[in-house]
C-alpha cells in the first residue's frame, strides 16, 4: 500500500513538473563566413534539483565550426526554470555570450550562431611516422602566437584556428620522438594551411576497440580537469547508472576514472569542487572517453565606466552561483607607477568605486572569493594627457584639504605683497625725510659761516 502511494505521488510530481531535454546547436564563424574549429562552447543552465544548483555542458567546435550540447532537467524540480546562457571562447578573442530558453515539458532544440570579428586561418597539422602511417595520439603544441595543445585523432590530424596573419611554431612529439615546424613548413593554399610532421620512428596503427562482450555493458573513461586544464586527482565522484544504486569512485593521479558495466543510458555523475556541486548526464551507447573541464564560476560580467574630465566612476557586476562572499578591488597603472582603487559593495554582486588620475593609463579590476580570483583590464584615456602619474583617489576630505591649502597659500601671498609694499613705502618715506634733514643742516651751516 505504501509503495503504491509513493508511486502515485511520484507520478503526479512528474506530471506537474515534466522533464525536458534541449539540444543547442552552436555554429562559430569569422567575418568572412568561414567556420572556426576548436572553439570552446559552454552552456550554463539550471539543472534544478532540490539543491537548486546550476548545471553546465561544454564541447568544442568541429572542423565544420559546429558543436552540439545537450541540456536537460533530469532531476525532478521544485519549479520550472528553462533559461540558459551559452558562450564561445578562445585565446584570440574575448568570450561572447548568448541567452537561450528551453521548452518546458518537452524536447526542443535551438540554433546559436557566433560571428567573430576578423578573419582567421585554419592550420591542419598531419603527423605521420617514418613509414608514412598516420600517428594517432601525438601531442601537437602550438608555441606561437600563443600556447595551445591538443592530440591528433585516429587520422593523425590536429586542427588549429589562428588570427591572420600569424607567425606560427608547432612542437610535435610522441613517445620521446619529437620535431618542430614553423612558417617555412606551411603549405598555404586556397583550401587552407597545411603542415606535415614526420616523426623518425615507426608507430603501430591504432587498434580498434574490441566489441563489448554481449551482456557486459559499455565502459566510460572520464577525465576531470580544473579551470586551467590541470587534472584533478583524488576527487570523489558519485555516479548513477539507471536502475542501479549510486556509487562513489575517486580520480587517479591523472584525474581519470573508469566506469564499466554500463547497460543503460544516460549515466549521471556528480562531484563537489571549489564549494560547488557539479552534475552532468552523459549518454553512453558505446565505449567512450570524455573530458570534463570545470568552468570558471566566478566571473566579472560587466564593467561600466563613466568619465568626467580626468575622474572616473566605475561600476562592476560580478556573477557566481555560490553563496560565498566576494571582494572587488582595483589597480590603476599610469606610467611606471601604480596605486590601488577601492570598491564598495552596493549589493552582493555589484560594486562601485571612483578615482581621479593625472594621465592616461590602465585600470585592472580583480574579483575574489575563497576559491577563485579573476580580473579584467580597461584602458582609460584622458584627452591631451600622456601616461599618468600616481592617481589621486577622489574623496571629499582630500578635496577640502586641497582647497584649504590653496586658500592659505593665497592669503600668505597677499600678506607678503602687503608687507613688501609697507617696507618699500617706509624706506621711501624715511629717505625723503633724510633729504629734508640734510638740506636744512647745510643751509644752517652756510648761515653760520656768513656771519
């Protein structure tokens, strides 16, 4: 009787708060319309379990510049929140964001297109061994114009998207065998930029994975990286396979876990890192390897600057799904000197500060909590001014003291001038009286001699 009642309650809850799955198709291209591969796409949305925590999903665009993210409220929610934010980011352009909305109670999809200002070039690096066979799993490191690394696929190819023009340098290695490629090695054609890296060793072709034993289920190899793409070791992960109980497993020294015997999909993983509970559903219909990178939760989403001559009022908006206390501070650099800028909270996520500067410079705003620190920089230009000196913080006490000091200096100057006028007048007066005295004395002496 009790089980039947519980089942009825769950059925009513599911009808009241129906589950949904939303597919976000993301396309990234440059100003000329060319697709941009290897662009990081991340979606932050409400997973809406009882803990009311944000969920996330991420992927990278493929050769066609497209990525597909699957968002879902797989946990029975107390309310229905379907909004999400999706972003595209790379080393060579600032993060771009868009907002989307899933459809409550039913599966849906949406197309998001990011157009990145400028034109870019795609570099295709093909790695082969001395026998001309494609080398999979080779590490390809871009050294110029910035640092970025990835591994070749089964076809021995790695793609890189770079701004045009670029001075490039690649380092390729596998099993201690390495080589370096540069601009002279690039074959530039209308179809793209191609490089061939030949490693002086023989590597066996990749062995295709053996088909799973009937009834044995599938295997999930999962690696968890932090915001800087560093593997997290010793992280306790909770996972649940449909129709089975939850289990715990910890990542090894390379941040990896392996889960076997998966006979139903999707598998739900959850872990707590930096004071935040992450959950993600991973479809498993074959043996797969997947990388989960933890996104930066603390973000400075907006910096508004209002300028009045050489003074600036700054308003900073910070976001973080955690309830940790956030502090914001700034550093203004002008010329070769620096001085801190204070910010005060107007609410838990908005901060304001103001200051004056004697010249143009750069303001760097920092936001921090017990787990993370992030920063953004803004150039501040004062018309007709060169690089600034030490900025003067704008406050009423300093302004009043400066005005009083100027008034005192002016009074001293006026008194000094009056004193000099009196001295000079006195000198002229006594000089005139002395002339009269001398003349009178001379006339008196002359009279005496005449007598």
